[in-house]
């Protein structure tokens, strides 16, 4: 029996494959590097959903309409966002969607984008901004989050991010979504389950610490001494190392390229590149042979910070991208017609034997 399900195959999927030894992520039959920065998020969604969701025409128009429909449901709830963190606000908003809406797949993804933007604004006490269905999904999220003009390079940056995180094998949130889907509870409930699993700090809730680390280092002159001191205290360097990837996380490469295209947007980018190089040197010196490399979180933090997303908004944006994967997995799981129902080993007390 494997406690925690390490190495257990719990589902078959055609959606994505993670090869931790080769540093390869395949999404719907394509290497991540063929997709990220090259196709718009809505086109990646269409690829992922092929054969699972009926083709409803131009994916950009479908998601634009879905955002408008979602806003109709969600906007009245904006007063309730005061006092909530963005991820709590997003949970409240997505949980409010009605099962009776007839187009769950598009609605879920449209709503996730709207909810992420609304929740980030709501946490700052700002009123929501209505979606513009004529924009692409990434552009509209930035527009709804900022209520200010957005540059094309910024749209490309967020598009690249959303595609990069669209799916990643049977991670904890995807598994949670599949468990709920297996009970035939529906797509929207599966997405809410995925969101609840994602928000934990061991999964998608921890990208902020990379920025905290960079803030603490302060300047590149202090980097090596600061990182050495952190290692001496037994601390982990944030944004480095990965349980599955034993080589560089391929998502780090595509996000680094996306950050590179934004050069000049943030002083933090050049600083982060210098800290990364120093951290890899320190890790190799202090942990020789452990194969510790840069993971997805390092450049996620730099990229989203460069797009002026507050750090509490990083996880909601992760969820906005991953919702497309949760939806696809929910449909794939529902089609099996089989409930996921593992067993536990009882280690509690037994009733006293009858005399
Ligand atoms: N900094 C310093 N040392 C590290 C780091 C790190 N970031 N990561 C691992 N190590 C060391 C460990 O201390 C251990 O050393 P030891 O063999 O001398 O005891 C060795 O490398 C192997 O570490 P494990 O504990 O086996 O690695 P594990 O697979 O359990 O952990 C994890 C993976 C949690 C990602 C870890 O690398 C870590 O904590 N990284 C920092 C936090 C982070 O960036 N998290 C985001 C990960 S990406 C994602 O989950 C989406």
C-alpha cells in the first residue's frame, strides 16, 4: 500500500505528460515549447479540449462571450469581496456559479479569468471592470485587473504564462477535480475543488516567497552571502528544486524567455537573472550532485510582478490558466463512468471483544 499515492497511476489521460528526467512537458500532443509564446491561450484551450468539448466556433469569440456571461453572474457579488484575499474572493465567486447554465466548459474558463481580476481588485477595495469580449482572454484579464491600457508585450507575457500552466499531469488540484468529477457532481464543482487544492502553499499558493527572497537580498552585491547564510540556516532557496523534475523545469525556460521580452518593464528582471545565476552556483557548491535547478515559480513571480500583478494575485492567475485543464480532466474522468474510491488502512481502536 502506498500512503499518499506516490507512484500510483490513478487515471489515464490524453491531456498532458510530465517527464521529470527529460525535463519535458507534453500538452495535447505538443511540447510546451511549441505552444507557449506561440499560440494564444484560447487556441491552446481549443487544442486541449478537442474531442472532449463540442466545437463552438472561433475560440476567442467563445471565451469572450463566456466572460461576459460570467460577469453577469459575478458582478453583483463584488461588495462581498471586501476583506477577502484574492484567492478567497475567487473561491467565493466561482462557487456561486449556477449548475443550470448550459455551457459549463467555456463558462468555467471565462469565469476564472473574470473572477481572478475581480478578486484582485476587490481585495484592494476597487470596483470590478466589465470584460471586453472583443479582446483576447489574456488582454481582457489585464484590462479587467488594471482598468488601464495594456501593451502588446504585456499581453504576450500573460498569454505565455496562461498557456504554460494550462495543464501538468495528475497534480494535486487536477486529482481533486477528477475525484469530484468522478461522482458526476459536474464541471463547475470540479473546478471549485481544483481551486481549493491549488491554493495550498505546497501546491500553487507559494509563488510570493520568491519575491520575498528577492526583497530580502536587496542588491546583487549581497546575493551570494545572503544565499549562503540562508543555506547555513537550513532554509530552502525559493524557486529552486522540484520533486518530479530532476533537470531544469521546462516551464522555467519558457517563462524566462517571456520575461526577457519584457525587459525594461521592471528593474527586478536584471536583478532576478543575476540572483538566479548566483543561486545555481551556491546550490551546486553547497548541495553537489543533488540536481537542483530553477523551477517554474522563480520566473512566474518575476513575470507576473513585471506585469504589475500584486503578489497575492499570482495564485488566482495560476488558477485562471489551470481551469482549462481542470475542465478537460473533469470531462475525461466523467466519461470513464467510474467513481474514484480508494481505500484507507484502519489504524484506530477496535471495539472491545464481547465476553
Ligand atoms: N534550496 C536548498 N536546498 C534544497 C532546495 C532548495 N530550494 N531544494 C532541495 N534542496 C536540498 C534538500 O535540502 C536536500 O538536501 P539533503 O539531501 O542534503 O538533505 C536535497 O536538496 C534534496 O531535497 P528533497 O527534500 O528530496 O527535495 P523534494 O523533492 O522533497 O523537494 C521542493 C522539492 C519542495 C520543490 C524543494 O526543492 C523546495 O522546497 N524548493 C523550494 C520551494 C519552491 O521553490 N517550491 C516550488 C516548487 S515548483 C512547484 O511545486 C509548482
